[in-house]
């Protein structure tokens, strides 16, 4: 995908010039202006992305957002501010209301690396989180129809030695477009209250399935994905309590998989939220370990019972023997701390044997079938008969 053109709207000249230079070195075309008037007059053409500082002398970011809403082709925006999260969230919500795709938020001062991560989301090489999919999600939010298209797929987790089922993962799917990455729904471009609504829909579908398993005499926990923002939201604990009570199942039938590649700078806050759930009896897992930069030692500050190795990390081991000692060390580390290690991306018998040889006990992947949509019921619009094609 072609790299995007970026316009930075900010009054900090020294910072902006350095940012333009650094982006240019990476082949990304960038301009900056301290005058929103120039932006509204179209002096910079139609950028793909506007990086907007909310607080500038003489004009506030909300006025700029309104001006952008009048563009014939609306760019994505990144909201940047040194103000409180409430103000940043209000600005993002305002943009969504105007039909402007919000690529993400940055709290000032932010680093170039943080910005690049958001740009990577826009330019995702696999096309799962590109601008068309982001715009579709935004349209569903604006129309109030996102929940109408939520469905849940389930995939088994297996013991690698004998391939028996040891658990399940409930996976969010949107039936309007099978290529939409669930990560978009739990990204900064979606307000937290909407993320919570989607989480509740997936949770209730997962707990209905867990009840069927438990009532059948099997203890095979069902996991759901959970972003840091959702994990730390005050509404999550009551939501989980309701679901467990409604379906009459014990807390150990639920595992929350924290998305490791999201920002987890506020680890202390996350540790408190995760610990409350662990005290309740729920399992806490780290999903896609290896995609982010967090070390295993840092993750030990969380009450985790499971680490899931990202499928790309395992694929590197399949293709390059030099990568295997690193994964072996991660697996040994987890075992020494009584943490289950699940290798994602097990697609062939050879993959299973390789993961076993590296010391892994558990796996998940297409070897045992693609995620399957099931009939579900509950408080959320969790529906069946929609496509599911990714683990």
C-alpha cells in the first residue's frame, strides 16, 4: 500500500519540523502548519491523515474537526493533546459524529515510535486494518449499527501431545465484511463505551457456550479478548458478574486474554484490574505475545495464568532455525513460573511436532479447524451464520 501523506496541525514549530524530517527519512510525505485556516482553505490539498493538536492559540481542535468535516474527501485524523483523556475522547467522538475516521489518539508528549505504530495501522500490509475497513467500522458506529453485526466464532485450544481439547477462544467477527480485523473495533478510534458494548456481546456468547460445556461435565475454559482500556473500565467487573450469574457457571470457566501488542504503559492500573478478576477466579492470559515490546519479567507483574505466542513469532521458527532458541527460552520461562504457554498458528502436523519439540504443551490453529460460528443468545446481538476465516 502507498504510504500516506500527513499534515501536522500544531503550533510547536521545532517539534513539527523535526517530525517532518524524521517521517521523510522513512519515505512518508509530511507537511505541517500552525494555521488551521490554511487547512480549511485547502492549501495543502487533501492529506490522507491529519495529525491534530487540540490546543492551539486562538482556535481549538473542535473547530478544526468541524472544518475537516466539510472536506469532500475526509482524511483520517489522529487526535493529539496534552489535555485529559476526557477531552481527547470527546474530540474523537466529535470527529466520529462528523463522519471523520479517527485513526487513533496520542497523548503529548508522544514519541515518533508511537506515531509510526498508528501509521502502520493505516498502512497494514495484510489489508486487514486499512482505511477502507476503518471507514466501514466508523460508519457502523455513526449509524448505531455496529452491535447489529457482531457475531462470535469459537476455536479450540489443544494439548499438543494427544490433541485433546483443553479450552476454547471466543473470537469477534463482523458479518458485514470478513476482512475486517477485530483489532479495529478495540483500537483508539472506537470509544471505550462502544468497546464495552461489543465486549459484553462477545462475553455473553462465550458464557452461553461455556455453560453448555460445564453442564456437560467438562471443564474447558472459554476465553475472550480484552483490550487494556476495557480491562480497566469500571463497568467490566459488574458485566462479568452478571454473565456468570445469568449462565450459572463458575469464574474459572472464563479467561480474559489481554492484547499484549496494545499500549500497556499503565501497567500498575492494569495489574489492579487483572488482580481483581484473578481473585474472583477468572483466568488472565496475554494474547499475541511477541508482537509488542513488553518483556516476560514485566508481565510477571500481572497475575497471568497463560501466555499465547503470536503466530508470526512461531512462523519465524518454522522458517528459520535460528529463531527457535528464543521461543524455547520463552516456553521454559513460562513453565518455570507455572504459566501455560499456548502456541498460535499450528496449521499442520509438522507444526504440531515442531512446537512439541520446542517444549510447548498447548497449541491453537487451523490444524484442528477454522473458527466456527455458533448459535448464541444473551443480552448482546451475538449471531450465527456469518463468515469466520482467521484464527
